[in-house]
């Protein structure tokens, strides 16, 4: 699994040009499922997302997690995180998991992270989406498991 995690002051999600939802202070998570990824990685990744100390305390130090600040989450599937551009100018997506398997894992991820009791706006697997991100910092973390 490959994730791009962005700390945001707010974000809005559109699915096929229709507004799906918005979040305030929190994290936008772009989630890529790679070949060979399995369900056993999901719990680790969720625990890491919820405990990453990337929100600033009163002294400007990154000391708080999204859970600590009662922040929101936006989760968007993004197979293009597995695009390999080393062989030419058109990305090669062979390391991205096939749609059917990736969708199952994405849905399992959503099901499990919903148990965290934070506000979640989720994308729709395989649909064209637009994400308006107000990146805070900017602070962007790449997580791979």
C-alpha cells in the first residue's frame, strides 16, 4: 500500500462533478493498492494514520495526531500512486493491483477506518474525482507498507 497523506485546513471532494462532501482541519489520504497487498496491512496503516504526530502544538511543534485534534479524514483511492515513469514518459501501472482486488481492499480499509470515530468523507472507487485541498504547511507525508 502506498499513501500520500496531506495535512489540510479544509478539503472538498467531488465525484463525477457532484459534491460528495467536505472536511475541515484534518488529513486527505490518497490510497494506492499495489500488487500483492493484502488485508493484513490495513490495520497497521490505519493505526499509523491515526497516530501520526503532524499537527502543531501551541509551540509550533508537530506533536498532535489527527485523533488528538479530533480532525477529519478524506480518503480517495488513487491507483496512479503506482505509476512508474522510469521506462519512458507514459507511466506504467503494472504494479497497481487489479481493479477487482484493489476495490475489495479499499472497501475493507474504509470499513475499518470508520470504526475510529472520526468524520470521514470517502471517494468512490474507480470514479473520476476532483479534490480541492487547502494543504496546511504544506505538510505531506508518504507512507508505504
